[in-house]
C-alpha cells in the first residue's frame, strides 16, 4: 500500500510523550518494567495522535475484510455504473461487500483514496484509473484489476474492450455505405481507450482510400457539451461531413441534441454512429447505430479475476494478464446509403 | 453499531484454544503470568478466527477514519448519483473521503453492509434506506442522516423534500388547465416519498371537486418498464385519461416511450407531468413539465449535517432534526389547456 508522510510513527509518539521509542514499544506490547504513570502518558499520546501501532495495523491489514473497492472517475456516467453493477453481482455471490469511490477524474483525489483507511483495508481493487503513468499503479500492492483503461508496466491485470476494432468497424460501415466526409468527435487521448478509437478510425479511413481531413477531427472533452458544440461546428461548416462518429456515449448524446436543434434528420441529413449504447441513441427514431460493448461483463470479469487473485495468493503477480472483451456494431437506421 | 451473532468473541477464542477467558485477556493485554507456549497458542487462535480484540476494535472505532459512507438502494438512478455528487463535494472540502455502497434495495444486503468491517469503521452514514421499520435504524449508533426516505422513530436526522406539495402542485396544474381524467402512475407505497406523492395527488383532486377514479391509479414498480406498461394500459382503455402524473423519473421515461410507441403527441393527445427531471423529459419536444427537486442539495445538506454530528459530539441525538427542502413545478409545454 501507499505509505504517506502523514502516517504517525512510533517515533512521533515517543517524541511527543518525551520517552524513548523502546518505552513506547513496551507499552504497546504490554510488557512490564513501565511505570503506571508513563504507561498512561504514552497511551494518552497514542490516543491524541490517533496512532495505530504497527502490530495492530499489520494485524488489521492481514485480516480479510471481505470488501472490494471499485474506484471510478465518476458515477454519473452509465458506463461506470454498469461496470459496478457487474462487479457487485459477482462479489456478492462470493461473500464480498463492494464499495464504490469516485475520484472525480482527479489524480490527487485518487491518491488520497488509496492512502485512506479504506484504501489500506479493502481486500482488493477494481480500478478505472485517473493517473496517466505507471508509477502510481506500481505503488498499489494489493490485488488490483485495471478496467477499461490499461497502463502498461502497471504490474496489474486488466479487463479491456477492443476499442480499436470498434472504431474501425464503425468507420468501415460508413465507408461501405459510400460516405467519405466522415468526422470523428472525441476527447483527450489520455488513455488507451480514447487513443485506440481514434487510430481505429484512422486505419479504416486510410484502408478505404480516404485521406482523413483534420478539419473533420473535433477533439474536445469526453462530455455531452463537447459533443453538442462539436456537432454544431461541423454541421455549420462550409462543407459539412455526411457522417459523424461520436467516440463515446456522452458525445453521442450531445450530437443527437445538436442535430435535433439544427432541425436535421438523423440517417437522412446526417449519418451518425456512437460508441456505447445510450439512452438517447435508443430513444430517437431511427435508433442510432452504436458500437456496443459488454459493460456489465467487464465488471463481472474483473470481479472474478480479482477474487481469484485475493484467494489464490500463489498467482503469478509478475505476469499480469490482460483480458480483451469483444465489441459489436449494432446497425440501426442512422447511416444513410450514399451509393 | 449492529452486533451480529457472527462476531467472534473472546469466549470463542478461549474455547478454541482450550484456555480460560482470563488467560486470553492476559495475552491480549500483554500481561505476564502466561507461559510462552500458551501465549503462542492463543495468538494462533486469534489469528485463525480472525478475532479483533475489543480493545483494538474499540480503539479502531474511536479513531476517526475520515470516511463517510453513502448507502443507496442503487446507483443506476440519476437521482441517487446526484445526491452522492453533492455529498462528495461537501465531504471533500471537510477532508473526508466518501464511499458509496448500493444495497440493491435488499434489506439483508443493507444489514450485511452495516455489519461489515466498513460499516463499523466509517465515521458516519448518509442513508437512503431500504428497511421499512424503525428497529433497523435504531441499531445504527454512529452519526447517520436519512435522505429522501424518512422512518419515524429511527432516532436519526433526515433530509427530505416536500413530496406531498410537489404532487399536489402538479395535479392542481392539470386541474387548472381543465383536466379531470387525471391518472397517476406510481410504485409501492413502502416509504414516505411514494405515499406522500399519492396523497398530494388525492388531496388536489378532491379539493378541485374531482373524485379520483381508481381505474386511473396504476400502481406497479418505480421502474421504467412499469411506467411504460401502465401508460399503454391507460391509453388503450375505453376512456383514456387526458393527463398522466408520472410519480418518479423512471416511470416518466417509460411513459414518454409508450407515448412515442403509440404515436401520440405529448401536450396534444396526452398531457404529462413527471416527478424529477430526467434525460428524456428534457429531450422531447415539447419538454415535459416536471416537479424539480434539489437533488444535489439534498446531498450537500445531508453531508453538512453529518459532518457537524461527527465533529460536535454534544449534539442532542435524542432530538433528531428533519430538514425539508422545497420543490418547484417547472412548466414546459406538456400540459394542454382544455378550457
């Protein structure tokens, strides 16, 4: 586990109580040859400093708490709640309580969480991480499964989906229907998922003999507002695209709202494919074609792997395992045939 | 805290180690007059049984963990995630980590959670409870704020909204616009929120001189499917209603989908008011009139009250405080003028 400078040590106790470390140790371990007055003084300082003796801390850490923690960037996105749902289902059957923590996409908050009492006491973690480099993940010593976002050299198992193929298939579908002015709206390429979707799109375009036009790549955030704004800009350009690939669920929802506000018809005036199912893609007529990923299964798969790691300590931690789940292009009526 | 039969006691340790309780106590407290062999045997049993001595448990319990737990029936409903969002915001500023647990609307799961290691170690709870009677809540000894659902005699503070007035205002709005065949779709009346909405509707009807027709009360679950089915049934009846009050966000979403599938026009063929904002009510044209409640504020208010309870131990716990937040009827275009 992460050890922070804020942890109170036996030395702090000794210094504050104005006794030797050996004396504090004798008190903690209940040994004799400590006067009652000293014992009381040391216990008072231990209490005041909120000090947990290592022996106790170690004993608590070694005990199974039968709790898993799922750490996600936010819980307002249905993708994350679906992953959590899958985790809870498996964990419950195996006798584990699942807790959820949102890091708000903030690296410092993510660290704080792992340094907290809870971070130290959960039996294992399912982590959709916010940190972008491997060093943070390497400090996590408990069984941990990275979900969706994988960081190489993190030292942990991962459960991902084939983002690359999903975006590739979506773009290829546009091309097969005769589109060439194909836009992509995505967010920052901080993690593999975003990067892979972009390069899947690129490859399909190039393989299809279409040179991707940079003005049709709108990169903002991964949130709805950004999808909305980018769609407005694309459709109000001098030569608007005939097709838009919205690279996540929220961007897709934003695109649908922008298309509605522009009084355009999906599948007629503009073709649209989203990545991930979402409430609006399913609601509008025609339904929006989406790359469907097995969100709930990502949670069940991760929970199974995690519980195995917790129970079977002999598992080879030097050889992390990556599981890649497949995606499926669900074709509805939102792509117009141009040829 | 809840004490369960599954808790291992010092007696279990003594029995298993085949020594007296006094001996175990001497080992735990580090006193002398215990042979090294006995000491080792007792420690081994303590370890095997996963026993946490009361002194340690008490010490751990008394120590602040700086963690709050939010316990909700599910996390796929945006109402709950909004409450959580508000809680996290306030908790973070006050230096608390917030964890979230979903009970899946299951009383046993809710109990399990409170009996778990985490339930014993959080500094306090924000609870949207699943238990229906006060006795469960009375067993929770840590600072706890009940949100949305309040159980009388629970012994805890509460943060609620004025469900009664919300439903009353919605129904009155229908009546003022000349509707008399006004249906209500709701779920089970397990908690005050559901009950109050139903009786707010009833009172407005009776005050408006309209006798509520039982065939216009569709009671199913609080989920989308139920709203969908109930709307189909209502609209396919011999004399369909002219107005529907959908008593929560998911029922409202189901109603909107049913109206779409029946090729009816909201605000023209059928008037609709929902309780709580939701993605679809906001998306369709015209927007659906809703009773808006301050969901995020419920979370911030509850977190503030909880942190005060945790920090200020002198607070009078025998006199729980109820805070009722107000609601607002947001009038959009989904109610047709009939007069």
